[in-house]
């Protein structure tokens, strides 16, 4: 186990952007895209140090770039900075997955790039006009997910669940996966096919991004494998999840675009887990609000159990479960329809806004 990696995450952030992030002033900037007119909110980080790493299409257009987003509404294009500084990088600077997989060497280069950019005002780009994508637009592997990880959510769904066999909270985490095509951007529309089902539901979650490959990881070492965190929504078609396919969750969880993430990854040193809340609003009305402290299986336990006999790889994403307040368990049930806006917030990390868009 390379515990130096966790320290490097902290050191890289402290050296490069600690000065700005420690002041932690919130800034709101406009995000323009063809699909939405959402505002990009840069909330203060809950930790004193850390970096926001994002994938976006720059205002000038062209291919996506990987950027570091600062508190003051500016961002640093890692690829452009590497060219300007004539620095050879050990990873593809246009790929978040490549950065994550590059390990300590890559993080050290990011630290050096941002250090120099902070001294060069012309290197700080505005976020206005940039189109933010999922930080990992196309994961290498399915997204791992944890079911029933908040007691209130488990209890609220008992009466509404089609499968009545789950009457007692499991002694081990419940795992399932979502297909890679579910990945969606933080401000992009979520497709909805009313001819298939009108039972699309929201599930705000904290996503964990794994930073290095490991198997049989102990709880004591698990947090050393965390690269960072991001808001995530495990958007679900309940009818497909519970009734249409024998109670097997994969299809109902895996429709295209039903897994927005972003607008960035905050490296682990920038997040105080005990301070964050998982919040979901539908058309401005709060539906979910819970603390990480209410999570039944905490992140070290999740990583330890998931990795038992199963290799986790750098860049893997784990959605850690949703709190109570989902639509299908409400009385009467509430489901998403064309035009509804889902706002998913992880306090101190970021906010997404996705609009439901009918395909027919």
C-alpha cells in the first residue's frame, strides 16, 4: 500500500492552490451550452486544501480539456500550461482518467503546473462560456453502486418495493453496477422516454473516485485509495428496476444518460466527509437532505468489502447510496417528467442541474 499517495494529494493542493482555496470565497458563473442555461456554482471547499479537477469544452470550442477550477471562478488548462511551460507530462493532459492513473508522478506535475500558473495571470482562464462535462466522460468500467445505504431510505421503501423479501437491512453492503453509457454531464439533459415508462426517479449520491489499483484492501488502508469525490445522481426507472426484469436492478439503473456526475472531482484533501450533506431538489423544492454521518456503511467499509477478491482500478467510480426522500416511496409517488430540473448538491463539493428531456 502506497500511503505516500494520500499525502501527495494534500501536498499538491497545499502547494499549488492552497492560498486561494483557503480563502474559500463562493463564486457563481454562467455556464452556456446548447442544452441548458444553468449557473456554475463554485462552493467553498469543506477542507482547507484540495483541488477541483474538471473536464470541459473551452469557450472557444474544440476538444475537451482537463482543468483545475479555482475559488475565484478561474480555471487552468493543464494541457495549455504544459505547453507554455515546455513541460513534458507523464499522462495525457486532456484525459482525467490518464491523470488519475498516472499516480504520484502525474500529481506532482499538476502541482508544478498550477504553482507556475498562479504566478501568471494570463494563464488563469474564466469559466464563463465553458461547457462542463462529466469529469470522467466515458469510464473504463461500469459504475459501482451501493444500495440501501441510509437507514431512512431502506425503511421508506419497504411498503413501495415490489420485492418484499428484503425486510431487514443486510449485514453487508448491497452492490450493483450501472453501464458506462449512463454517464452524463453535470448540466446536460437526462433523456426520458414516456413510451417506455413514466417512473423515472431521482437519487442524489456522493461518488468516490478510486485513485489506485487494489484488491483485498483493508478498512484501515481504504481511504488511501481515494482520489477524490463528486456529486452523482443515480437516476432510476423504477418500473424497469423492480418489475420488468425479475427484480434485477441493472436495466432500470442503466438507461443512457441516467447517471450525471460533476461538475468536477474534488481531491480527497478538499473534503471533510463528516461536514458534507447530500441534497436533491426538484424544480427548486428540496426532496433529500442527509449527512454523511447518516450513511450506514461508511466509505472504508464499502471499499474493503467491494475489493474483497475483486480488483478496483484507478478511475473506478463508486456511488455510495442515496438518502430518504426518493419519489417512488412518497405518498402519492412522485416521478420525473419532461421539463423537471434535478439539482444534486454535495455541500462543499459541487452542484449539478439536469433537466429531464422527453425523447418523443
